[in-house]
C-alpha cells in the first residue's frame, strides 16, 4: 500500500505459531509468507491472481496458486491449514461473507485485517466535505478504488456473529502502528486499521 507501512503484517506474525501450515489469500508478492517461512519455519501457499506478483512469489521461493478467492476455497479440505490469512483484501471481494466462512472451514484459525471505514477522519471527510475519504489506509479515489465493500469494525463483528464465526482476538491500530488503550477502547472510532483472529464457533 503506497505510503503506508504494513504494521499489520508484524502483528499477524505474532498470532501465528511456529511450524504452522499457512495459506495467505491475496498474498501479493509473497513478502509475508516468505517471512513466515524464515522466522516461523512455516509451510504453505500463497494465492494470487496478478501475474506479475505471482512471478515475484516464484522468485522468492514462495509456492503460489493462481486462483480467484471470490469463488471460494473448494480445492482445500476442511482444517487443512493452521492459519488462513487475508490482509487488507477482504474489502475488495464480491462476496466477503462467503470467504469468511471458507477461511474458518479451511483453517483452524483465520486472521483478517482491513481498513476501518468508521475511523473518525473518514467520518469527518464525509460530514464536512461531502466526499469519499482518502487516507493512508484508503489511498484510492472513489472512481479507481479496488475497495467495493468497505466496512467498519462493528459491521465486521456483526457479520461474524451472523455466520457463527467466533472472534478470538481483536486489535486496532492507526497508520503509525499505535495501539494504545484509548484506541482499543474506542476501536470503531479511533482505529484506522483493524485486525481480527477468528475461528469457527
């Protein structure tokens, strides 16, 4: 993400056990999973559709599958991974609810991160300027954004409850990676980027 340090990736790594079998959905150039191979002795795959990013994965030694995750994860068996990750991509999907159900089917745990549209600066831009927000975590203009299902923390939690998905851990940070008590207390207002650890209920 242009102009935004990926603090969420470092937090994700603390939620993954050593020797885990990992599936990274929308893995990009494979940086996260390559790092997990090195730091956690992890195994697994990345999934990506962009051919240039797939090539970068291959160059890094990351096993990568070209697959549209909007169509589900039917080629993977139940509980075949310790952790399934989707980092800052779920808001780009046509059917995020379908993928959430697939994540907790395929993985013993899922890790989901996304920009919180309820962040106060986003609300202020809508209220004061009457325009769609642009920020460090939502850097695109409305007409060129890949984000089609932006949501707030409360929206995500309601969706999990609706589909019987348990939230095991939650952390919100700002674009500088800060995660103080005030940000956690008022997560839907002060959290710029949300991170959730989920499982089947």
